[in-house]
């Protein structure tokens, strides 16, 4: 029996798929794109901006009055929002601009709580180049297209395949040192460490059991809002290096749960050492 999506999830997936059609056309002509530079190693393309505009138009039309937090245009809508869309229209921009077919659209939906906080109610991460839609709703589980997702069952670090984000030019020396320390600790203990260049997809792949864990420091809300929910709903664990809220500062450790403490401690140790340097 086909899965019945909630009205919110229908809106999110439709918006992602419509934006993806134009992104795929642009991707096939990547050398033709007009590209401006935001900062060292951090690019924004005309495709990125068009995708964000398309997604905003679709979400706003379906749910007028919802607020937005978007990678390119920032926050908009009422400060007293009850619902907010968190959107990365093109995660993995550098991959996209270099013709590497590993990039995604990430959309999350946050709900304001009575105490003034908020929680992610739904999230989807769509990888158009391979037509994989990772999605989850709070309390409903995580899925890839119509198939249920579960994190891996591996428990031994010697069998673990981890993913990470390697710091680039704009990252502070302290954060680069924290990464190097963590990498040096983990490399001798695990089966491999990968850097594929799209944090949203790294989290989705943890949920799918392709990776056993993922860490990266200094991520933005739109990079992780959907992915953290998808990992949790697939049975995984997420935190910051100290075991707290990964959304607080964008320092993320995600895993299948079995290896979480070992991965979290390695990342935490790297951060502590970098602060002493």
C-alpha cells in the first residue's frame, strides 16, 4: 500500500521536486552558469538563487503566513511565527558547480512550542541526480522514497564508515585544528572516513545506514534542520560534541547510536585541544 503523506509533506516534496527540474537543467549546463563569489570556497550560483525563489513561491502559496529561514535570503515573516520553513535550496553548491552529482535540496518545517522554543516537525532532503527523496515527520519514522529507513546496526569502530566536512579556507584556524585532532584520533580506529561535500546528504546517509556516523562543526540551521530529524526518526542519535543540542551552535555529531559516545568524545576532545592551542 502506498504511503499517505501529510499535507505538509506533500507541499514540501512538491516544492523540492519542482525546483529540482530547473536545477537539473542548470546542472547539465554547469559551465554556462553565472557565478558570483560569497567568500573563499563558498559560492552562490544563479541556479541556487532560482531554486530558492521557486521553493519560496511554492511554500508561500501553499501556506501563506508561515515564516522563512533560507540560506540566501535569510529570515523573513513575523517574529512571532507559529510555523517556519527552513530551506537550503542547493546543499553541495561546490559539487554542483564542478559537475559532481552529489547535491541536494533540504526543506524543514519548524513549529513554535508553548514555552517559546521550537521543534522540527517534518523534513525532506531530495537528491535530484539520483531521484532519492529522504523524508521524515516527527513520530512517523524516516523514509527514502516509499521505503522505511533504519540506521546501521554496526557496533565495532573497526567496521565504521564515518563522514565529515573538511574545513575550507574561510574556516577559523581553531576549527581547522579541532578537525585535524579529531581526524587523527579516529583514522587509526575506523574502516574509513569520507568527505562528500553535502552535509544534508551526509545526515540522510547516516539515517539510511550508508554511514555509521557524521560530524562537522559550525553548520547552519538550513544545513541540518531536516537531516537531524531524519536521523532521529531512523533510530539514530544526534547531539553536539558535549552531548547537548546540535542546533545551538551548529556543531553536529550524528550516528547510529551504538557508536555515538565514541564519536562524540573524539570530536569533543578535538575541540578542547584546539582551544588550548
